[in-house]
């Protein structure tokens, strides 16, 4: 396999991994906002999203305090996590392009 094909494959892999994790974060956010009725399948999906996304978000929750707007708490950690994920993706893609 030529080096260019290997780099293209690595770039495609990183891009797909970025998109899948971004979709998981967005799905986690949406399922945390919307109260869904109890269903075994929905519960398993929510548990999967929690297990995959929450360890990453906890890093930012330790650093960024929750905003208190009256009685409402606003968690900004998913927004910062998405920004950091996007920046990391861009840096990795740039590094792979330089090869």
C-alpha cells in the first residue's frame, strides 16, 4: 500500500471517528433534555450514550462550573467538549496531511 493511500485511509478513519463521537454527544444532549417514557430499548440507548460520552464530559465539568440562572442550571461542558473535539480533529487532520 503506498503511503498516500495509507494517509488517506487514516484521515478517513479519523473523520468517521470524529463524526460518530460528535453524533453521540449531540444525542446525549438531546436525550438529557427530553424526558422519554421508559422503554427497555430506549433505556439501553441512553445508558450506552451515558457510558460513552459522560467520561469525556466529566473532564470539562470539573473545570467549568454550571451556570445558575435562577432555579435553572445550565451545563456548558458539552459545548466546550464539542469545540475541543473539533480542534483536536482539525489538528490531527493537519498532522496527517503534512505526512
